[in-house]
């Protein structure tokens, strides 16, 4: 992943929030993200597709659900930037009632 595409991915508020939620919870399902971000499933899925195609996220299927996590093959500098953002306490903008970690897909 090159620097320009990495930062383009994070420049969008929805994608930034998705990445921060995934980073903070190791893995997230589309249904969790739609609930926490209060956005439609198609909008979340479109952003997830871009994050996956860029190589920032990876997915895995479990039954009817698709779970997203950080790509473990990201360059070290990407991981360092993401951890810096996480440690800076830049919280994703989530619905107040979903601040707790819940799994809505099960």
C-alpha cells in the first residue's frame, strides 16, 4: 500500500470511523458497523469494499455474516500510523447508545 492511497482511505469520515472501530475491536461485521455508525448497509458495504480492495482491510465469511479486520500484511508504517491514531484517543463518531462493544450479528 502506498502512502497516498492509505491517507485517501482515511480521509473520508465514514472510512476513518470504520477503520477505527475495526482497529478497536479486532473485527467487525457489517451489521455491527451499520448499527454503531447509524448508516445504511449499502453505504457501509461500499466503503468496506473500497477498504478491502485497497488492502487496508480483509474479510472472512462465517455463515451468512462477513467480518472485517485489519490486513495483517500492512506495512509497518501503516500499523504505526493507525496505532498512533488509536492512541491519540480519536474516537470514531458512533451512535451514543452503541459506545459499548456489542455484536449484533449473532
